[in-house]
C-alpha cells in the first residue's frame, strides 16, 4: 500500500513539474516583454534629469500582421541596463514625452519607468 502511494506521488510530482515547465516555456517565448522583436529605431528621449533614456522602435512584420511599437528604457545609473516597457499594436510611430523625472508618455500611455509596463496583449 505504501509503495502505491509513493508511485502515485512520484507520478503526480512529475506531471506537475512537466506542466509547470511547459507553462514557463510558453510564457517566455510567447508573452514575455523581453522576447519582443528588436524592430527599426524611430526616436529617443532622455529624461529631464538624464537618468533614463526611452527609445522607440517599430516592428514591421509584413503584410499579414500590423506594425507594432516597442518602447525600451535604458537605466543609465544601472550600467545602461535595458528593459522593454511598452508594446503597442497597430502603431507605426512612437511619440515619447517626459512628464517628470520618472514618468514618460509613449503614444498617450503614461508609465513610471521604474515599475510600469504596457503590453497591448493584456488589454
């Protein structure tokens, strides 16, 4: 009887592990903001205090998919670490405007570059 429980527990653990790994792989390759296409550079704006630069890129995927804009922030005080903070679909221009030292507007979406991200797939 104990052996049956051990086998059942082992199989259940393996199944949960496989499903968890599958979930992480799908999330990483299809929904992660860090796996977006590089795109073609459009514009950039430096924050008022010079701590950040936000760059805009357009991804032109061809005739079957509309253009998308990717916004990337560069953290100058963190060795120029880069992070995607904006992903807008059916857009081909990046209008970047700083509101204050930490808040930027990209195509009308206001983001705190320290913590916020915008991904059209989550709307």
